[in-house]
DNA sequence: TTAATCAACTAAACCGGTTTAGTAAATTTA
DNA sequence: TAAATTTACTAAACCGGTTTAGTTGATTAA
C-alpha cells in the first residue's frame, strides 16, 4: 500500500535518514531552517506517512490495549467498550476486543493472545476462573485492569459499580414501599465479591429496617440451568411480595416466567432489576432498575490502565462508580 | 514485557538466527533431527514467544483490519462487529473498531487513521458523504468492503440485506391483512440505494396488488429533526391504517409519539418496523419487524475482505443476505 | 594562535524478526 | 579421482523506523 518510506523522504530532501527522523519527531535542536523546509516539502511532495509499526518496534510498545469481555453484543459490555475506545483513541491507543462467551478457557486463550501480540495492557471482565493465570501475566509485567467482576482475595486494579450501596438503596426503596418479603435472586456467589456485595447491601437494608433475613428468599439462578427453584414455586412456597434480580438475564428470564404463568407485575408481585433494560419505556410494565454507568466504567478503566502503562507502576487501585435507581412502574406500594 | 527473543533462542540452541527462524516457521528442509530438537528445547526452556509485529514488519502486513461503524453500542452494529471479529480471529486477523457517530468527518478521519496504521483492509458502513475519499484509498491499494449502506453509482464490494425483497414481503404482509393505506416512513433517500431499494419493494408490492401509490403516505424522518410531519398530523391528514418504518430509531420515535398521543397500536393503527427491536417480547405490544441478520453480514463481509486481501484482487462483489419477517402483534387484520 | 565549543548534520547500531545468497563438508556422479 | 550435487547450516541484507555516537567546519575562549 503506502510505499514511500523515510529513506525516500531523506533522499528527496538531500539529508540523512536520521535528520529526517529528527524532523518528523519535532526535534529541531540543531537543524537549519532550510533543511527543515526541504524535509517538510519532501514529506508533502511524496505524501509520506510514517509507519507506526516500525516506530513502535523500536519503542517496544504497540500503543494497543486489549479488552476482554463476555460478549461485545451485550448492552453493558458494548457501552464499556465504547468508553474504553473513546478514551484510548483520544490518547493515541487502539483497543483490541476479545469475546469470551463466558468460557474461562476462551478467556485464558484471549489473554495469551494479547500477551503474544505485545499489547501494552489489558482491561478485563474476568470470569474469576483464571485468577492464577492472570497473576502470572501481571508478574510478567503486563498491566491489567479489571472491571465488572471482583474476585475474593485478589489485590488488583479494578473499576466497579458501587454494588453494595446500589443494592442497599434498591432494597430500601422496596422496603419504603411496604415490602418485607423481598426475594433476592442471584447467581451463586462463588467467591465473587461483586455478587457478595449486592447481597450485603440487601441484607444491610433489611437489617436497618428490622426485617429478618429469610434464607428462603435468597434464590439462585445460573446461566446453564436457569432458576434453581421455579419462580412460580418460589411464590407459592415463600410468598415474596417483590423480586430483586441481580443480573439482566435473571430479570429477563424471571419476567418471561411470570408472563407465562400469568402472574402480573406489579399487581401480583413487584420486580426490581439490577442493570438497565433496553427499551424499557415500551414494556407492558416498564421495569424499575438499578442503572449502572458502563460508559463511565470504560472511561475510568482505561484511564487507570493508561496511567499504569505510563508510570510503569502497578499499585492496586479500586474505584467505585455510583449507580442510580431508575424508578419506573414495576414496584407497587403495598 | 516478554524479553527473550529469537537470538536468545538461537544462542541457547547453538545455532544461527536464520536456522532458528526456519525452525519456527516449520521449514525443516535440510535440518538435522538433533538441531530441531535443540531448538525446540531452547524455545520451551526460555519460554519464547515470537513477536508478531517484527514478523509482520518484514511481511509488510499487519494481520489487522479496520471496521468503521456508526456506534458499536447499537443492536445492529455490535452484531455485525461480532460476526466480523469471530471470522477474523479464526483466520488470524484482529479487528480494530472505529466509531463515527454518524459524522462524515469522523468517518474520514477513521479511514485515514486505519490507512496510516497499515491495516490490511477495511469494512465500513459509510455515511455516503466520503465516496470520493474512499475511492482514493481503494486506488492506493487499500481493500475496502462496504455493508449496510450502498450509495448510488458506486461500484464496490458490498454486503447488504436484501432490502427490496424484505420491504416487498413486509408490505405484502400488510396488504394481505387488508391494509391499503400504508405509510412508508424513511430517511431522505439522498442517493442511498439501501433506502431507495426499500421504497421500491414497498412500491412494487402496492403495484402488484393494484394499490395506488400515494405520495402523502411516503413520509420523512431524520436524525436531527425527527419527523418532517408529526405522526399525529399524518394520521389526521392522510388516515394511514399502518406505518412501515425503515429504521430502528424511526420505529422507536414513532412508537413514543403514538404512546404520548394515546393512539393505540394495533387498534388505531398498525406498525411494522425495519430492524429487530430488542426485548420486543416484553413490549406492551410486541412489534412485528423485518429482521436483518447482522451477524451473518459481518461474517460475509470479512470473508469477502480477507479473500480480496489474500488474492490481491478487487473485483466488485455485491452479496445480498435475506431478511425475515418476525411476526408479532403490532399489525391488525382489517 | 591554538584548543575548546558549538551548530548542523551523518553513519551505524538497534528494535525482532524473515529471507536471500552463500559456504563448508559430505555424498554422488562422470 | 576430480567435478557436480546435496546436506546442513550461516552471514548479511532487509522490513521501516529511532537513537547513539560520531564527524566536520565554523566560532569562541584562553
């Protein structure tokens, strides 16, 4: 494609490669005005475009970072990526996206691929199954910033929503509406702080309002097998007046179940979801949710990463981004 | 980061750089078993990882392509990108995403950035305002594949939904439900074939069923100023029994208007949209839509691009991907 | 007047690989 | 038995830049 290179410019201007390079990097220390002008003219005449790859080879930098997400297609992930990308582009970096589809092995392969590609750093929403492996890369000197998922016991750079406060606020909102039997639906904690924190926010709100914590109202859902106990059974057996779902897919599946069983939201049961629901305004019942700020998370994550890259430090930072409660129509006042 | 290089491996194995390189590239032509074994051992011992950048420098290839979209966050774009990325990764390429936010200038800058980065090719949903410029890059030898938007008169590689057939089928579906006054809501054609084709599909369906084409029922919408005529006015003045919107934002805005004006879909007026609507199943009225296959479009676009890169040809190909009608509840039988 | 300094460059090494053109020893052919 | 060929490598050029260590002629200080 672009064939004219530095040596061509140098020859055209009648100077050496070194001088041409100095000029292009703005170091005019001891360079006569005429020489500068000749090189400028040569660049213009030959339509020269420096090759950033050759440049970075020498610098042993790629000006590229990696972003490892579950699926770029998701509402949350795509916005994080957009934030990362906007910040990176502004700082002269490019971002390479790797999708893991929730598979820890694909995740491991992605990190290795990025390592081999010599990216300057990585932003990752890790599954939590590769903690050891990731530590290894950090030791090898690859700066890594996490987001979305915080695993227990790992000191790391991470940007997170303030899950605990968000869950607390949401639960308190339901309590203030008169709810006492609030069913908390979560994925298995599995040492993931990001899940435990929400639970704690929930528990603390109950405690603050002297509502006993009923273990029957803490229900599990997982990606493969769905609800451990069917929502209809939960309602029959434990009579919750509200569901508080901790993840968009849980909200979606719960809503689907309730619709199928002809259980009306919010008349029969209230529903509050974690994570924004796209197109909520057009829903039969617009869902009240805890809204995260994925775009901001992306910005902050890349800010932190590029900072670490620049300073070659790796002191663990944890940054919390506040959430907000988006009140719509799925929670009834009792 | 990774510091061990080829020369280290070579020294460790007691061979020259060249021999080590030959080994790593699987050319064992005249290499003794013992030498092979020694290099293999050195690689393993030193944990050597080849530097793809240095490799590609010599090859004058980057094994990277660019993808220029409006906004990675969108339902359609994110899926196209996912398709592109899956195909590219499988073929050893990486994709760099550039967002234009519908701004032709940002688009131009993105292409130039990708050109300077020496990407091996570009996949783009162009605004249509940079046709000249893009031709320039093609002439410079940069392979380009378009998708989503086809501009009038430009011979180019392009992957598209079969817009005409899709619009024909959708219109005929409405006609078969008894609709005769179908309001076609579109962006200004502006020489964009992707829009004109839909209009032709619409017109041909009407014609086939002997329904006169009423210009009053062809309405404009644009991103900045919204509807040229407010939907309520359209209904009052021209009494359509159905709307057929040509773009997701139009569908969304129309629905919003109708809701605000308390006009019921489909009781007062039917609605059929182009483009899938996320979460449609939970809508007050699930919207019937023409569903495109963005993931397939991404796959096909990258297939075509990588093919052109490999063969260094650039014969214009146009590939149509069929759409399907996703029938839900927003169209009433009259 | 001569050594030291400075302005304005350039040669060559380097980044980390690939590839082409050789080379020396062993083997085959004439 | 000498020439031609084959085997198993290596030296050096190259990809397209950056950077370090010089070099040369002019100017300034001692």
